[in-house]
């Protein structure tokens, strides 16, 4: 049984707390948060957990075997380093870090400590995306050539002290939200050679951004990622993809009745949408807990998380410079 020290008491901490209730091999033993709601949060989501105002104090005093970090992006490096220094296996929400320097430091810390570590790139556990990856790996669309994704919403309003709207903290829509698609497309198509991005933004009390990003992969495939925090409040959250190869195409749109549509030379029928048997967040945390229990490496490596940060930061830099940027060039 893994005893979880959960850091945070906001939206993602709530999501994780609910998932751990469904995982037989884990229980939340302690909660640490700077939020004034920490006691109420623990009482609702982990009533038997010890409660702390300081995460490092929790790591030292509480009976925990794993640390789960659900806090704003700039806090990830110090919290991961603290957990690694204590030899505690760690799960950290995406993005891994705000800068390449911090991402490098996190990777160094967890590798030197030899702990089990995983970053929450949960898109890999959504069945529509996992199914497309399976079909592509099976060769059902041939060689991937063009890969298009959408991720569109209103600006996030739930972060403490509106930290999502502060680009210095969150990195904006490209680092915080589009990174889901950057990680997924890199998982599907391999390393990204260069990135070109355009972003428009405005402020109506919240940071609104709409970005269009073109990815050139090392094998010649081209990706297009559209990401938005520019839709009106109350708009539905929209995700979609169109993954085309030289023998067929896979399509998904959250507004469609089919989870995955297939066309061209792809074998097999469309996959109809159905209620999820298990939350993707539960699936990813269950995988992490299994890896801790069995001493195995998680599907998402520290380097995977670092490279997703590089691609996102390259997109930000490209949109600022107005020219293509290679992720390998990004240093800040």
C-alpha cells in the first residue's frame, strides 16, 4: 500500500484525490497546502489524512511513501527536488517546469536519487488518443504525414491568485494547455525539429490567448496545433484531432458521436463513443502506483516531460520572434 502525500488543495488536487479513492494500492496519508482551504479539502477528500501548511514538513513528519505535486508550475522544481532528496517516489502534474533550466534540474534530481518519477501527461490515457496511437503503431494509416489537433476553451479562472493569467508563472496557453498535444504528437511522430507559432492575446480581466503552431518533425511529418484560451466563459471545452498517413486517416472530435472515425485504407470500423469505465486521471495514477510497487519505469519518462517543455517554450519563443525555433535552441 502506497501512502500518498498530496501537495495542493485546488482543482487538480481534487481530481487526484478522487482518483486515489478508486486505486486499491494507494491511500492519501497527508495533505500539504498553502491554501486556507486545506483543512476543509482534507476533511472532504481525505478525512484520515494529516494536514500540513508546509510540504517539506509533511515529507519529514508524515508517514508517506509517495509525493503527488498538484501546485502551480513554478513550484514544481523545489518540491520535486525536496522529495527526491528524501528518496520519496514522486508524481508531478504537467508541465514539468516553467523553464528548461528548471526542467533539467528536475530530471537530474530524480535520476540521481533513483526514485520512481512520472509527470501527468494525461492525454496518453484518454481512450480516443490511446486508440489512435495503437492504430498508428500497428501501421493502419501507413506513414504519418500530417497531424492536426485542437484544444479550445475559455481562460481558466480557478487558479489561486489567478496564477494562470500570469505568463511568468504559467507560460500561458502554450505551456499550460497546448503541452498536452505537444507531448502526444511527439509520442506519435517522434522528435520535433522546429516550431513556428503565432499567438494573439487580450485581457478582459483574464489572460485570453489563441495560438496556432506548426511543428516539423525530424522524419518530415508536419503537425498543426491550435490552442485557445479565448472562448467566452461557459463555452464547451473542445478537443479534436486529424491524423493522416499515406494509407488512411484517423479523426476524433469531442462534438462527434464517434470516439474515433477512420477513413481511407484503415482497417476496422469507427469506434463509437461510450461512457468511460475509468477516468484517464485514475488510469495514469494507477499506472504510476503500479510502477512504484513493482519497481518499473513509468510510460512517461522524465526526458519525455522535459522535451514537451522544450517544444512549448520553442513555440512561445517563435511567437515572440516571428520565426521558426528549434526546441534544441531553447535555453531559458
